[in-house]
C-alpha cells in the first residue's frame, strides 16, 4: 500500500505540501439525505499524512447510529458503518491544530447503504456513463450572504470593491483557505445583494464537485464564525434582495475531448442540445431536488435574476438554461440556473445526469431559443411560445417529481421514499403554521 501512496503523492502536489505536517485527529464525514455534512472525530497517533492513510482507521472505519440521521434508517435496524475514501482526504483550514477530514462510503451489513446519496451518485455515473467512458463535469457558483447580528455586513452591489464591499479582504482569505483544502476556487466577487458574495469552484468531474460543495459550505461557515460573522446559503433571506443561487455550468467529456464543443464557433453540439432538452423535459420534476426547501420557491420569482420558466437562450439570464459566452471551444458548456445551495449536491447531480442522458438516449429535440427577457412576457405571450412555468412551491414540485418515473428510478427506492416523507412533512409544517402575516391580514375578517 505504501508504494501506491507514494505514487499518489507524486501526482498530487497538494498532498506533497502536507506530508511533513503532523496530525492527531481525523474527521470522518458523510451527508444526510438533505446534504447536511456530518462527521465522527477519530483520534490518531501523531503522524504524517502517509501514516494516516496507512492507519487501520482506513480499513476499519467506524459505526454510526443511522436512526439518528435524517432519511437513513429506523431504530430497529440502525447500525451503519463509515468506510473512509482515501482520495477524498483534505486538510481543514479553520482548526487550531492541523486536522484532516475524509469522505466515506456508508455500509449496511457489508453492502452499500441504499440511503448513501454519495454512493448513489457514483453508481448512477457508472451506470449511465461507464460504458461510454464519458465524464460529467460541473462548475458550481454557490452564493452566500455574510451577516453581522442578522444584518448584511455591507451595502455593496454586483462587483463592487472596497469600501462598498467591506469584506473584500475577508473573501480573499476565504478563497485562499479553500485553496489550502484543495477545493480549486476561481473567481470571487461581490454579488447583487447587499452582503452577498460568490466564490466560483473549478469545473471538475461531478462526484468531486459534489464533495467540494459540501466541504465548501462547511469551510465558509466555519471561517465566518471565527471572525464573528454568519455565512448563510439560505435561498431567500430578504424579500427585496436577490436570493442565493448555485448556478451549475455543465459539460460532457470523453477523455480530453469536450463533447459539447462544436466545429461552429460559439455553438454547441447536437449532444449538448439533446442533453439540454432532457433537462427541459424533466425541469419541473427536477426542481424538487435542486430547489428542495419551502424557502427555495421564494427565490424563484420574477425580477431577482432567478428562473421561473422552462426555456433556454444564449446569454439570457431570464431563462432556465443559458449558453454563456466562451472564447475557448474547450470551454463549451451550458448553465443550469435553477439549483440553490440548500440542495443535496449528490441528488442534484443525479437528477441532472439522468435527465440529460434521457435527452441524449431519446434524441429529444431542443425547442427554439428564447432571446427576449422572459420576465416581461405576459401569459398569452408565454403560451404562444409554449413556455412552461417552474413549480410555484415545494408541494407542487413534489407532485411533479412523484410522476417522473425516470428521476425516481435514478434516485432509488430508499432515497425517494425518505425524501418524499421528509419534504411533505416540511410542507405540512410550513402550510399549517399561523404567522404574524395571518394575524395582520385576517384578524378583522
């Protein structure tokens, strides 16, 4: 094993930078059905990273109580086992002493646990792309607000700099710390909302990107908390401000060849068009997965740069799917604008891949592009263009998902059953509450 590890180090400069550090704690990580990051902390004798990977922890793992995790198991069959995945090992940049973290497979009775959303994504990638030797690459753009005492920390707007963007230096340090954890951040800038920021993540293979998103959110929250701020990825915080989205830039690859790259400059291939058509075909059902909270639908309203309609267009930010401007043909891709950071990225990417490959396998035809601002169109104009709307709330989205057999099959029986149970309960708790709005609106009826 040690020889394989040495070869691994040689190929990865990130780990070479860590090899001389000493560690005595390992965070063994997994996510629940909502995508919330969980962990067990295991002490290890002080050793370098090579010693950590060679430690029995990596072959033995650790048990957990699945009945205490949302969407996992019942109390009478609750024993689950975490088995670390060495290639996901990272250093945490926010701890006082050097500390490592690793993602895990979740096992039940020696087999992959059916509620393990990370393993489910890995399985669906192999099932839908393995025979073709294709790779799905996704570049996410998670947005977040920085708050101090519940209020935005500044009054900056899109691409503002210091002093309007008062946390410019803080965001720079966040980006540097993400790099230390090998998360490959790209552009960072102030977003449209006051106190809202974005640090883009590199365009990488889907499973790596999903791991990155859950780690990214944990790191941003931890770093903010250390300096007295609150970082939140809640989809809609303020009624008059843009919400937090997580636009996903998507492409398919075969080796070093981008299958979306067309011989015609600035255009996409037929493969890309069929993939986009598949997402449009399943868009209403997908919304329950990529925008999975009651609050998500307060973001998906006209006027705040969030999509509300099932359409696509080149460089059109009012459409669900946008073809961004690109100069390098290898950067050919499309942007899916519905997801928000509250989603479980493993489930979101399952939905994206299943819908897109359905479009390719069935040669679904892409409708005509929409070049107008869709937000300004009235109902008759939308009907004339055959533009459907996304679900208006979580209950409606769940209804669409329940009737989409392709997506439900991709998610698997265990995940589907528990997802529906939790989300219907969320909708019931929301819709039956009595709020100050009810009192103000109806007290005197």
